[in-house]
């Protein structure tokens, strides 16, 4: 899933295209920036987004053939789509987004259909005997990658984890010779309970290129920090402080964008003040002349 925070972005800005292809000459592309701006997210659920490709690929026939379990092959009524639609508006922090990309609460989520494979981070190995959606198999989500624009733009950082979902009561994936007979994992760890890792590019820091305060503050992702050693420094950050767990003991400052309502508000207040003060002056001078 792609999720963004867009503030003050005009609809004419074109930043997001979707291109899909079915084997052969059947492919589609479209600029769906407007949808992304309106919804602030775009769901990716391993099903064709374009309806004609969805039909060409034979999904409607499969849905009909599967009967009660056909919803597994739908788009806007599938479990993963419904979960994304429900949870996306609640994701306010980056950590919430990272947690969501590993979400698998199949035992309790009403949209899971009781199937561990129908979650954001699927676990087909957790299917139980007699599961109507299919048998258990070594398949599912293996890793997650998340990128925060502010970190990527300033230091080319991104976050990744290499483990099937082991949150929400799901067991840690472990190669089990008795359960998965004949499966070799030479050179791979037996137990996969890894945590998130933050990757970065050595020496990349866009804010470090600015040596003076004015040029530093012209960059929306940089802030100015006067240090205790009388050496000021431009650092990646926002109004709440520097990024990457860095600190600025005092004097942290960022450029404050002018709000769209600021100028009209100033004009309105000025007019009101003039209208209130002007009668006082008129009365004062008129009364003085009469005396």
C-alpha cells in the first residue's frame, strides 16, 4: 500500500501513475494522482486495478465458480481491500504505518474470513485443516519496506524487516522438518523473529550542504541549530525538532510557512480596527473644534 500526507497539493500536480499488464498485449496505464490526493492512499492487493484487465484475467469467472469463497478473488470486496479502507484513515504516525504493513490479526478481525492468508501480511502456513479457502503451505508475506519522505529526501533512509508477521499472537516462522518435509533452508536462519532495520546511504545529508541560516531554512526539511560551541548547524528536521534521534539543546528554528488565511485575516482585522478607531478620532476633533 502507498500512503502519503499531502498538504496544499494542487490537483494538477501529477505524481502517481499505475501501469498493469496481463500476459500478452493487454496492458493499461493511468494517472491517478487525483485519487491519491483525495484518499491519501492507494491500495495494492495483488488484484488488477483496471476493471477490463480484471475481466480479461478471468477473475469474475473464478469468483462465480468459487461460490462462498469467491470473495478471495474480488477487488473492492476482498478482505485486504476492506481492511485497508478501514485502517488507512487511522494511520497518523509513521510507526502506525509500519505496524499496519505487518498486520495479521486473522483470529479476531471480522474481515479475515477466519483465514490467515487474507490479511495485509499473509500467513498461508497458518491455515487450519479443512479451511475452505485452501490448504496450508509455505507461502505468504516475507518482508516489509517502509519509506518516510522526510528521511528519504534528506538522508536516503528507509525501514525494512525480514520476517513473516509474528505480531498479534502469530507464531514466529520457523523451518520445521517434520511439518515441511523435503524443504531445504541451507544458509538461512531456522527461526525468523527479526526486528525492523533502518538503512541509509553513507555521507548523504542534504541539510549539511547549507552553511548559513537563510539557505538552510529555505529547505522545508531542514532546521537551524545553534550549538553550545558557537557553531551553528543545519540539520534534517521539522518544527518538533531534528530527525534521526538527533538533538538540539536550544534555539532550534525552522521556516514557518505562511498560512493561506494569514493575509485575509490581517486585512480583515486592520479594517475592523480602522472602523472602530476612526469614529473616535472624528468625534475627538469635532468636539475640540466646537469648544
